[in-house]
C-alpha cells in the first residue's frame, strides 16, 4: 500500500481503541520478570557456553604479541578466538571500526578476542590470563586540537546558504555571536549489549538486544559473508537502546565466532566497564551560533556552525538540523565540520542532531531575547514560520509551535518569572524559570506486517518491529483492534523476529507511526479478505464489536475464518508527500530550577512539555516516552559527560557509577500535555513520532532557567557547579 494522498475518513478514525490510554499489553510480563531479555532465553538447541570479550588496552597502534597459552590450559576453557585464528570477516556497512580488531587497533576497548568457557567465571579468569602487548601509536583525542583540520561534508550534511548571511549579520543592529559546547555522552541503557548465538550447519541464529532486526540480520550476513536467509535474528524484549542498539555490535559478532569455534551456543553479555569504550557514543560538539535581529525582534540572519569528530570514515553529529527549519529569517547559513579522532566510534544517540543542536541554539535565542529586552516566549512566537525557510514553497504538514509555547506559558505560570535574572530567592535557593522550543523531524520508514485471523475470532500480528521499552506491542495491538473492530484482548502481537515481515524498527522516533502504518496496511488487506470470505462487498463493509456489517447483514468476524485461517501481509510505503510538505514535530519545554546560593547545587523543581506531534496513539505510553526523554534532557543539562583521557584516548568514567544519569527522584514534578492534533499529510495513522521530541530542547530550557536563577550564563555542558564560578 502506498500512502500518497491524504485519506478522508478511514477505519482508524473510529478511535475506539486507538487514542485510548490503555496499559501496556506486555506490562505484566515485564514487571513480573517473565519477559526474557537477550541473555535469558532458554529456547536454544544445547547447553550454552559463556564468552568473555577482551577489549584493546590501547587506543591506537598494533598488537605486538598475543599469548593465550596459559589461558587455553585453564579449567573449562573451550576456545579462544582472535583475528589470528578467526575466519576472515566481511566489513559491515554500519560500523566504522572493525567489530573484531587486530592486528591493528582502531580504538580503546575494540574487541580483540573472545574466551569461551563452560562458565562465565572460567571465561573471565582465562581472559585475564591472555597476555597482549602493543606497539602504541600517537592518536588524536582532543576535538579542540583537531578542530582546525575539520572538513566540510557533502550530500545531506553539506553546508546550506540562503540569502546573504554574512552581509545581513554584519549589518544587523542587534547581534549574538557565541560558542557552545556539548560533551561526549553515552546511551547508558539498562540492559547491556547481549547475545546468545549458535550455528546449525551453515545457518546462524541469535537471541540479541537490538533496535533494528533487519539491519542486524543484513550486517551479520555481511560480516560472516553468508546469505541473509541463513541468519535468524530475534529480539522480542529490549531493555533500552537509545541509539546504542541500532547497529550490529561486538557482542553478536563475538558470540557467533565463539559458537563456531566450540560447536555450541555461546552467550555473551558485555560487562558494563567494557561497553562505554567498545560501543558507540554521542560525540562532543563545538557550536558557533550567530544571530542578527532588528531592534523590534525580527531575526534577519541565522548562522549555525558545528564541529564534531569521529574515527576516519565516520560521520558528524548533525547539530545544525533544527536550525534549518525552526525560525524565520531571510539570510541563513549552516555548516557541519568533521574532524578525525581516534576515540571510540561516534554515532546516533537519543535524538542525534536536534538534541545537542537545540542545547546550543535555544540558549542563543534566549540570549538574543535578553538583548532585545523581549520576553523569550514572545520572541520565539514573533519568529515562527509556517514554511521551510530554506524552501519557502514547502509548507509544514502541520506546525503548532506557537500554541505549544503560549499554552505552556499559561499552564506553567510563566508570567511569574522575573525578566531580570537572580531576582527570586527562597532562603538559600535562587529560583529561575527557563523555556526552549522543542523540535524534531518526523521520518517515515517503509514498514510491513502480517496479520492472521483465526477461527476463534482472534487476530495475530507478526512484524519484526521492536519494543525497546517504548510501547510498540501496545500501540500495534491497538491498531489491529481498531482496524478489525475487535477489543484489545482479541489481538496478539509478535515482534522482534527476522522471520516476520520487515518493519521500520525502532529509531529516530519513526517507529510508532511507521510500524502501525504497516499494520494498518496489512489489516486493510485482511478486511478485504474477511469481507470476501463472508460474501460481502469490501467497499461498503464495516468492522465493529467483533462483527462484520454490510447494509442490513452482519456476521461475527470469526466466521470469516471458519474454513481456515485468513492471512494478509502488506507493506506501507510512502509516496512523495515528504517533498510537498515538511514533516516535523514541535514542542515547548518549561523548566524551573533552584540553585543553592552557597554551594551551587542545582535542582530541577518543575518541568512541563507541551507537544504537537500529530495524533497520539496512546496517551499513556506517549506520556511515558516524553517523561523519560525529559529526564534524559536533565541528564544532558546537568550531569552527563564522558571524560576523555586526552593522553591515552579513552573515556575514563566507563560505568554507571562514573557516568551519572538522573532518575525519577531527581525531578519531583514533570507534566506533559499533547495538543489535540491529527496530521493527515503524514500517514493513515495521522500520527508522528513523539519520543525524541520530549528530549529536544530540554537541555537549553534548564540552562536558561539556571541563567534566570543566577545571572550566570553557562555555555559549556553539563552545567556543573564549578561553572558558576
Ligand atoms: Mo535513536 S538515537 O535513532 O535510536
């Protein structure tokens, strides 16, 4: 099915199940410990052995010697696999550095070997007995030092020029020209990278923890140079990903290598201290923003340049993305510059692009509003645009940023904020409020599903979509229930299996809208099959209350499958609407902080997000998504930072004791409001992504609140107390 033109009425619009705040259908399984995660599956063909991964002890150079003699003789050891004795591996298309390193070392803790033993403890102690010496080479670990050599990019990441930025900025009566920095950050998901792998002949099966089943299957096939149809990937429950699990990583590759070497299933859970340097992270950025405005607050020039680094062949943090679309101004410039660094691999994390980009842009906007002596909500409203400012012929499919800002200001009590900073005090606490716009693009991904109607009137959905803690099971069940006119209990959802039709997967906040659209398409086909089976005209038939109705006839839906299960499989593909309309999601974030006058301790007291993201498929799961995202935003603002050892090239704080993230108790009051929207230009579901929107803008809202409380403008995240001095 192709989504080309806005649908008129459609079955999903009945909103009997869709749009309802139902509990998670998988909630009980998870809260009672019955949902198996990657390391816990028992459906495997033989008793598993345990793998322990050895990570490189240097950041750049070569292995000089690799001695596993003593380790090989230790109790329980079954195999030790390194680049010396592994089969030649192909190069995956989504990892920059090799997932099995050696003899060259590309980054610290790059996997160099796996030790397989009868028990985890035996594997770990044998791994400690493997002796590796290195020839260390000089690496590049400091973004500031490498910045002058950073290069421009091409394609989607090329510089953009609209009008005459330099001229307009130079002649603007009011200017802001500031540089902001964001640090390297880690996903810090709860469930580690983990895989159980085994071979049956030349076929590979894995239980793993991954956001994108089809990518994982393709990359495993590339790596092991085998046909994709010989690879079976399953990941039905995932304990968080945040972008870290978008790609095939070393846990799966090393488990598969170990399993081949010992002829048994091998399970690996990456130890936490290995994960943060072995896998991907969000790279640090240096962002220069220049804004030019008229004295009455109309932006005339917007310039945003961002520098980040990655291993040779890697990519940039696309921190300028939102700046291309968020505010009107005739003269514009955006530029990404990529430096080469020999730190661990940089890649997508929690709203890549917009999350760190807005941390800079939305402070700059606050700084400009202050220079203009204008309220920052009013200043943003004044510079709203209803068209893509780089392509003025392209309107937004729907854009209610102004309503988000104004509704949010009214609800939050924004009028009580003092425009002058450092004016509100409660005892030792300085109190401040901050605001930032939220913005994240909406991406639609091709997504397929199979639906089965059984003789008992139940419907089963099968798709390789994943649920990374987001609620996919629930909204997919709601979609099928709505389409087939069934109560939620009559629908079963099976996810995360590469033998199912290929879905959008979970990433870039495209999962909810895309995957339910695929289920919509499959159900539309199943409705036709059911109508035909009952001898009714598919064009005039209705599905409700477990019945199929046409004119004055009605029959139980179950009757359609009386003489055998009905099966429909369909793919939702997207037409060219994406080029006619700019599809984005919008929000406004309001934050109140208290900063201890004496110690500089910063506490977030209240947060509000007002979101405009199309139809909300389930207000409960969506709210949970946004609350989680807001909490991550506080992490980025106040706590999260990978400390780079610039001599030896690794992240020093590589576990959850040293890499701090906020928890519920850190934020006493969070509220989320969704505007009542439907975006019929986007999909038959009329929904857009919302998970990452909840994060985008939060960091700057906290920073702006800190400024309002203290009068200290911190432009270097995270805002730790030393930066108030
Ligand atoms: Mo997201 S960082 O695209 O999983």
